[in-house]
C-alpha cells in the first residue's frame, strides 16, 4: 500500500517538478495517530528549496495533480505535510483478494535467486543444545520466508566429521567402553564427559561384546569414532525433525578430502597468488581482504586447518550455482567472518554472494533461575529436553521473538503458560478464536456469505485490522531482504492484539443483522488466514482450539 501511495505522489510531483525526486530522500510514513491519516509525506518541504515556494503552496499543487481514486480523503497539515486516507473500497478489495487466494498476501520477487542456507551444522560430538536450537529456528524460518517471496532455497547441514574433535569423540567412547571392564581405565583429560558417551559405549558393548578389547587400540578408537558419529548424527536428525527442520542435504566435511577438493582449492589459490609459503606452512593472504592477520591453511607438519576445508566447502557451494550463500553461525565465530568474506573474494566471487548471520547466545530461565550449559563437561540443556518441556511451537516462536543479534533469555515457565502473557499462546489463540466463530455459526445454522456487505466495515477497530493485514506483504518482504524472521513475530503479536480487542469490544456474530455478520466474519476469516500464513513462516502450527 505504501508503494502505491508513493507512486501516486511521484506522478503528481512529476507534473510540477522536473528534477530527480528520489534524490530528495523524502518519506512516506504511517502517522502515529490514525486521525492524521493512513500515510503522510514530507515531500513538499524538501521541494521548497528547488521550487522556491512555501511548502504549503507546493502541497496544494500536489493535491491539485494527484489521482484521488485511491484515497477517500487527502489533506494538508502542519504547514506542508500531506496526509492520505485510503479509500475503504481499497481495503475491501484486499479482503476479497486474500480470501480468494492467500498467495495474494505476498508479492514474489522479480528476479528469484538460488539461495543456500547452511545452518545448525553442529559437530557430531554430542546432542544439540539450546544454542543450536536458536540457530535451527532462525535458519529454517529464514528459508521459509525466502521461499515465500519466490526464491529457490536449499537447506544444508555441514557435518564436521574430520579433524581432532572427532578423534576426541572416539577416544572418549573407547574409554567409557573400556571402563565397563576396567573401572580404572584412564579417561582423556579433555574428553567428552556427557552421559550420552556412556550410553553409546553401552550400545557398543551390547553390539560387539568384549571383542574391542582384543583389537589394536587405534583400530578400536576409530570404530568407536565412526559408530559414535553415526549414532549422534541420527539423534541430531531426529531432534531436528521433531523441531520441524528438514534439510535438503547433509554435507560431510570428509567428502571434501575424499574427492580432493581441499588440495584442489589450495592449488587454485596458489595459482591466483592468494597464498604463500612461510616457515614450511601455507598462509592465506587474508590481510588483503580486511582481516587483521594472514591465516594458516596448512601447518608446517602438513596438517590442514579447518579454514582450508571451509574455503574448499564454499568453493564447492559456488560451483553448485548458488547465487546467494547464507551461513548461520554461533556468535563465537565472529572473528571468522572477515577471513571468510575474504576467501569468497579470493575465489572470484563477490563479497555480497555470502551473508553470514551470527546467532547470539540463549540462556534458559526456569523458576526464576538460569540453567547452566557446558558441552565438554556434559552439563548442558539439550534441544530435545526443551522440545519435550515446552513443545515445538513455543520453542520456535520464543527463539524467533528477538533479533538474533541480541542475547536472549528463554523463560520456560512463560512458554508453558496458558495465558495471554504467553506470546505464542496469544497469537495461536487469535486463530483458534476465528475457528470458534465459524463453529458457532454452524451451531446457530446461520448462512453467512463471506465477501458480502463489506461496506459495513467502517469501525476504527475494523479499519485498523485491515490496514495491519495490508502491511503483511511488506513485512514479509522486509524480513526476506534483511534476513530478519523476528519481523514476522512482531507483526503477528500486533495483529493478534488488534483482533482480540476487536472481539472483546464488538459482537462479530449479530443474529438479527446477517449483513453485518457477513462483513465481520469476512474480516475474521482474513485474520485467520494471515495468522496461519505468518505462523507457517515461523514453523509454528495454527491450532483450531486451545
């Protein structure tokens, strides 16, 4: 709607001013008070200098030339501001469009891109914890939003199954296995101490009996590593599925080494002059791309670093034809951002081909106290526990309530409550309330005709609800452009609040006035459609009853 208003303004201004209008940096905004219109612009003030006229005179000229068919009223206020009141017919037409097809809520992009969203990608050394949950909710919701506006989205999980952390996993499981037979067997000082390690060891003991005792230790540790990785990955897959997250591809780091992709990438960078050798090690010239120092890709002993495989992985992404690569990382990887952006440019791509979203930490609060988390010590809260405690809907909604750039306290008690204080309950209840209205109509055997008698919708509360829903498409578009799913949450909470207030203040089913009931049920049905659509972008169900 704002873009239509902007277009009408530009058409009118074009008749009185032949300069570049967009360079004026004028605004078209929603006034804080509804009595000041649905939209307002300051363009007359910015044109005053160029036209050498008072802003109020310019505003009058604009009104003389503007197409009024879209507006029910246009006025000049504050010495030159122009207030626009949208025609009710425009609002009614919007309701008819979304009841005809909810796809009309969101406008598709003109140039859809192939987008890869890589998220979670937790090392398969332990269960997913609550920090991973926030990244999972964000990545999956972002993918849904990008798809909604027309992009082709590929969801990917990068499995870090190579390197020292996997060896440590194998050593930890092997030690617990050995302790079944010898309680004094030494456990690695920096091993993984969680109960899940003992559980995996017991599974291996049941599967292999005492045969691992007879194997060479290195061979037994490798077997423990492989079995442990497969077990943990299956648990991760299961937890994410319960969380509503399904990946198109699980990409193992090991594949890069098996196919020679890492060495191939090093050779490419060497030929393009982006790496050099010093002290028998290979270094990436990351300072040329804004990093504070150059980074090692291959150590002097020949061991490749994680950064080497990460560059190879992103080279593989580019070769697969993705126009946009979105990496969702934990905030503790912030120091990695500049070097990764530099690597993308070194690979011949543009820096804007890569977007890195850093997810800040989340902490749990239960009964007023914070719950601790330490993966290596085994003292952490798993995503599985959270799902069982509050449910997938509440968990996803709460994770998405705040911008990922801010740290977040997850209130368990609030998420479990069945009151309007609980934001996900509050929003879901708006949809359930719409469903209950239609159930009441059926009980009363009332033959309501939707999209009829819409001119009965003239109350301030009704127009405010329609205006809010009209803005939904813009909210989704901005959430997609800025990679901000929390915009959808803010919108839904506001819309739910408007609808609940309307429900309390006005009778929606008016038995002696079927015309009014037609109109108000149409409005209610539209609210239900928008809430359901919005919740689907968050991966949250729109329930029919609470």
